C-alpha cells in the first residue's frame, strides 16, 4: 500500500482517511442523498414544472420534512433539476395613426450652453 501511495503522491494517512469516509459517509451526505431522491420524485410528479419554492412547500406540508428552501435550491442545482419559469410578455407601444402630434418646441436641437436654457 505504501508503494501505491507514493506512486500516486498521496499520504498513507490520507488514503486510509478517504477509505473510511467512503465506508461511513457523513450524516449530512446520506441526508442529502435521501432528500435528492424525494426532490426528484416531487419534481417528476409535477411534470417538471415545480421550482425550489414549490418543492420546498411540498416537502414541508406534504411530506412533513423540515428543511430550508436554500438547501432545497442547492440540492436541485447539484442534481441539475430546474423548474419551468414563464417570462413576462413585452408589449410594444404603437402610435395611433389618427392622433395629432404636438409642435416640436425644441426643433430637434438638443445641445445647450447652460442648464435651464434652450
């Protein structure tokens, strides 16, 4: 094992520490895996439309799981899950062709010598 660690440039204590972490993952890691499965299921039930606020509400109210919305957003981001967002419609203003235009008092001259004087 020592030869392999030296060939890879890894300390032996680091190798054994990593091996132990793979055998016994941290509680947060196992919790994140469980929650990611739940989030994926909720997102699939919504036909891919729910974002993190709705998934969070479903976890809190529907499943009874206490979790923060930011954690839900982080887990969704790391799993590559996105909700559908709708963009606002942009309306273009169109002038009424029958409207009477006001007189151009500036005569299209926008250069001035000092403030408040035309």
